C-alpha cells in the first residue's frame, strides 16, 4: 500500500500540532516531521499544505531574518487553527482507537 495516500489526510493535523507547539519555518517542519518518524514527507508535499492552511486562515506566516541567509517564513497557529486542531484531535482519537481495535483482533474471523 502506498504510504503517501494514507499520510495525505493526516499531515495537515500533524503540521498544525507541530506549529501549535512552536513557530516554525518550512524546512524546519520537514526536519521535525522526520524526527517524529514521518521521514517520507518531502518539501514538495509540505509547502502546498502550508499554503493551503494559510489560505484557510488556520496558520499565519511572517517573514523573519535568518542568520544563515535569506529571510524565512515562520508559521504560527491562528485562533481558527486552534479550533480546527481541537476538532482534528477528537476525530483522530476516535478513528485511531477504532483502527487499533480492529488490528489487535488477530484471531477473530
């Protein structure tokens, strides 16, 4: 099964949760996702999601100077993003619990 298809819908929630914890820039987001075990996520998939979340006003972006070169766009969660993330977490808890219950029932047929 293609992992990217499964990840597609979950990445938005994961990205929002990371941004809730810390204001981050795009490439840093890829690094953090990788540290959490999602090392199959590429720049090509992150930036369109960040743009989408910004258009939906779930995150806001701010250009800041960088000591390592050009300015970077840092993202932070908006109040609307906080509400969306709370809803995502509730839905994820229900879905993951149900899937885990099914996967644990190895001997049932």
